[in-house]
C-alpha cells in the first residue's frame, strides 16, 4: 500500500483541500508511476463542479501526468 497526498474537491464548486488516501498495489496489467508533474485541464474543472452529474467525491483532479515508471517488472509486451 502506498499513501498518496493530494488535493481534492469534497463538494461541487468548492475549493480543493488536502486529502490523503491509500493506493493498492498494482495488479498484473498495471504499472506504478512516480508522478513528477501534473496538469489540470478543462475536464478536471468540469468534474470539480460536477457539470456532468457523475463526479465521485472526494475528487482528485489532474489526470494528465508526467512521471517515471517505478515498477517495470509489471510491463507485459505482446510480440
Ligand atoms: Zn485532460
């Protein structure tokens, strides 16, 4: 388990607040990434404000990331 420190919206239209959660270990078809940079785009703003009526709160915005894969042993390449 990895503890993640993030900023999250807890209600539609509210400011982001510090949020900590536990991340489970990667499964067989997943990789673990140490995020170095994260962007917030218009889609994140739509989700923060629940404009599509489907935002699960608390919601951590920032799905566009740059980072380093820290567990390459999980990569499976088909030939
Ligand atoms: Zn985006």
